[in-house]
C-alpha cells in the first residue's frame, strides 16, 4: 500500500516597492535609472519652469544638466551638491556657450541656462520640506521664477540641500517641450493635515538709470528726441516666507530669505549738441 504524503510548502509574502536598478557613473555618484514614473516611495513635490525663451545652446545646457541629475538618490543624512552632480561647466564636458549673468551683467559664457535647472530643483526641494544647506540669489532678477525663489550656481557658488529625513529620496528630472520639471520621491515625515507653501514679497524697487549716447551717426529721425537702444530694468529688494498650514489654517510664517537684485542700466540714444543747433536753424 502506497501512502500519499501531502507536502505543504509555505509561501512567503513580501511587501515590494518599485526598486530601480543602480548604475555607477564617472563621477562616482550612484544613479537610479528611471523607469517611467516608478520610484521608491511617493511623490513629495513637483515644480516646473518654462525655458521656451531659450536659444538652442541654452536649451541644450538645460537638458544636459537635467539629465545628469535625473534619477539621483540622496540617502538619509547625505548632502546633495548641484555642482558635484552636474560637473564643471566646460566645453569638454559637453556644455555650450549661452548668455549668463556675471558680475551684474549679461555676458556670453559656457553653461548659460544651468541656473534655471538649479532654481527649478531648489523650488522642488523647498516644497518637499528638505533642509537647504546653501543657496545664493542672482545679481539681477530672473524671469522664470518670482524674486527670492532663484538659486544661482557658478564655479564658486553651489546649491546644496540636506536629506534630513530618515529615508532616501529620489530626484526625477525631465524636460518636455519647453517645460522643465523636477519631482522629489520619498516618504512623508510631516503630520497629516499639514502643508507648506512659499510666498514672496517685493520690499522696494531700485530704479534703473539710462546711459546716454550721442547720435553722431544721425540715426535719429527729425521728429525723434531720443531712442531706447537697450531697455533699463529696475532692481529690487525682496523676501521669501515659508508658510505652514494645518487643515487649511495658517499656523506660522517664517522669513527664509531677503535678497537684493541690482538694477540693469539701459542705453538711450540722444541728439548731439550740433544736431540740436541744426534743428533750431
């Protein structure tokens, strides 16, 4: 007589998250390779800016820096360095020449446009509630974010933030059309019902001046008193406040920044003295 033995094999049940493959890149950083919108954890924040005004070279720099950051994992207790991930902005590293702000003026430099990437990421990091380690404003106002919401980077100035949560976070960066978006994924550490937002206010405007250039070439028409060659842009002093809400009610408002943006002088073409005398005759 043959006995039939029923063997019961226990089945282990695992709770699985969307784990991304890890790849080592040249600068030693560990990057997660994006697979659609699947990341470890949940969406903590998202922020978008528009770079549709960019030249071809500027758009290239924006896309390049965004791609380098995309998929970066910042472990708990680690500091993210923008310059450390995106590398030195040089032609050898694949960046191109484009207008950039230097010493309070627009000039042509390699890597122009990368500051829009650091600024967009900065705002996503703020909304995720992470701790900012280092951020600097531009010397002139920029048009793609409100004042006191920008993050200027250069060879001497970095944007850094600290993952002060007990969990790793993942950064998703994407350019689609003329839109640049950063999303932060992780695990929420704030209380249910709590939310934050950031508001800016202009404290004072700093009037810009015009440099007058004599019309020695006779460019002005007979009925023109002057012509604007380059429009002046006012500077300003601004502040940014972090507002915390609980169930829709404001419970605190804390100033996190106060910035001064210089005015940008304009150029005005005016009549020379000889032209005035001729006009009067």
